[in-house]
C-alpha cells in the first residue's frame, strides 16, 4: 500500500455541525461568519456511501477505475480510489481505511 495513513484537516461548522473537506473559511451549507468554522482531523477511517467501477475511465486512468464516496469518521465525504482486487467486496456501508497516496489522491482499503 502506498502512502501513509493520513492526518488531513477538514473544517466543521459550529452552527450546523457539518464537516467539509478541503477546509473552508466559511460553511458552504449555512454560510455563517468565519469564526463559526473550526479545524478538525479528517480521519483515516470511514464508510462507503456509494461506489462505481468504470471500465472506460478518462484519459490518465487505467481500467477498471474503482471510485468510492466515503464518509470519514469526522463526517466529511471524500472521493477515494480503490484497487481492482476489492471490486467483488464493494458494498454500501462497508468500513474502510483511507490514506493519501504518493499520487496525491485519496485511496481506500478494506478494514
């Protein structure tokens, strides 16, 4: 597995309690003043909300392209890449570990 399990920052709104990544200076959901948003750790674990496997990915990616929308332990949702070996195990609600690869992209592995 490339990359280390990460310590990325996200931002959480003290008004609506939603967490977003990347961190923002204001809440994109309720838009309160700048001082209502604070930094939290994104988290290195999460749950699959949705996924897709593309056999015809865009240029720069090899098929099959495995993508999953993961809700992190902090509550933020991020798009993560997966390996071909996990395709048959994918399901909504599956617990995963998240890391940032050497390519700068988020990747997930099964727990």
